[in-house]
């Protein structure tokens, strides 16, 4: 065996080793901190409510007094979690999110037009694990990675593929925000795919009504409008436009001061997504718009930082890619005072530190409008082939 062969094999083994070390470090951190994974416990309680016929929206999990906030269809999907002991449930969420993160990296590379080999997949997954939104998804036992994968898988399939749009409707039936991607499909002239997404969403509503008729009435007529039920809108955890405006104005209920800018950002973001020259920036701009205009976008909802970074790197936007990586790993939102209501009394110079994701999202929308990102056919520069040499005739 030559030295070159040994070196190549060692290098090939280093990437899976890096991935293993990264996940072992995560497990060690969780074991040391004894993190409760409260959202996973809420999902378990929702599944138990459906299984045992209890009031789906009438309970609160003791950890943080957390209520059910998703549509009844989500609770139906959570029924299997109610059958697992809590330690096994937490292990299942950790393992499931690990696989989903690797899938998200794979889909992100596909969106960027740069299929990832095993070495790239392992390295990127190991690094993405420590982005704050991804880390928090693991910490809380959240389902953000699953929803992002459903949407991204659907939108990276070939245009006209059978059932394209159904996964978007399914994701919207679990958590409403992905529904904006159905509107994106409609604006891009893909009415059939948008209709498929709408039909799939309607199917989830129907399943929820059949399984939980009273809870469905309560949710769709009352709870869906109770944004304060999810949590305090003004805390630094909320990286939406509303959270940013509430903290800047020091007003826990900014009302029209939020609604009017929110509508403007929604219109601008969707207009830019419709005009994007290719799928990749259309998808990313829709994701950024959804995260910005949603009343609540907890920091762990921003797992779209993974495909965003992949596309920026693939297109050669190294400065934007580096800025994105820094913003999503620096964790500045947790460095500012945020105990009690200190979020509403931050000095002016700490406001950008408290809203890094919202500000980056707005900056990327502006950069897209100015043509600084997302230019060309699908965001990539055209390949220019050298002209064949023309020989003079004899």
C-alpha cells in the first residue's frame, strides 16, 4: 500500500470521525446540563390527549407552563410519542433530528446545485449542528428540521413531478407557516402544484376534524388567532419582525406599528421570490419572508440558515456566507440582558445584538432587490466554453 493510498484513506475516515465527535460532544453537553427537551414533552402530551380523549388545548406541561399550539392534525401525528417512556422519547428525538439534519444538508446541497459527497455531507452536518437554530432544535426536541426537509424535498423535485406540492401542504397542516410556500408556487405560475398543496392541507384539516371535532372547532375559530398563547412576542427568543419592532419601541403590543411594516415586507418578499431568476432564491426568499412576517419566529425556527449558507457558498458570495455563519453561531441574542422584561429595556446599541436573524433576513431581502445576490440563471454564473480553434483552409 503506497503512502498516497494511506493518506487518502485517512482523509476519507476523518470526515465521519468529525461527525461522530460532533454528536458525542452534543450528547455530553446535554447530559451535563440535563436538558429537559420541553417541546418534545408537549408533543407527547398532545398525543396523549388524543389517545385518551382529553381536552387538547386545555392542558399545560409543567415545564414552562407550555400549552398545545399546533393544529389538531399535528396532535394526531404525535400519538406514537405518547406510547414511549420519556427517556426513550428524548433519545428518539435526538436520533431523528440527527438524521433529519443530514438530510437537510443533502437537500441544501441539491438546492445549491452542488450534490454533496459523503465527505462533504459529514463535514457540513458536523458544523451545522452548532448553528444556534439547529442546536436549539435538538435542545428543545423540536420538529423544525422535519418541516424544513418536507418543504425543501418538495421544492427540489423536478418541476411537474407527480404530487409535487403535497409535502408543503402536509407541513402547513402541522404548522401553518410553511403554507406561504403554496402561495409562492401560485405566484410562480405553478397553479397545479399550488392546488396540490392546498388539497393536502385541506386533507390534514379533515383528519383533524375527524379525530378531534371539538378541538378543531376551538382551534380554527379561536386558538389560531391567539398568538400570545404561544409565548411573549417581545422576548429575544422571537426573531420575527414583530419581536424586533416590539423591543425597539419598548412596546409589548406594537399593533399597527408592526402590522404595516409586516405587510410591506410580506409583499416585497413575495414579489422578489416571484421575480427570482431560479428556484433556489425563490425558495430562500420565501423562507426568509415567512420567518420575518410570522408573529412568532423563535430562534430555532431559523434552521433555514443551513440551505441559505449552502447557496451563498455555491454562488461564490463568500462575504455573505461568512456573515451568515457568524450571525447564526455567535448567539448574540442570548448575550444581552433578557431576564424578566429586560428585553424591553435594552440600550440602543444592544438592539442589533438582540435581533440578529431578523436584521440579516431584512438585509438579504434588500440585497436581492439590489441584485447583490441571486443574479443569473438560478443564481449561478453561466458556463462559458472556449471556442474551438478555427484552422485556415489549405
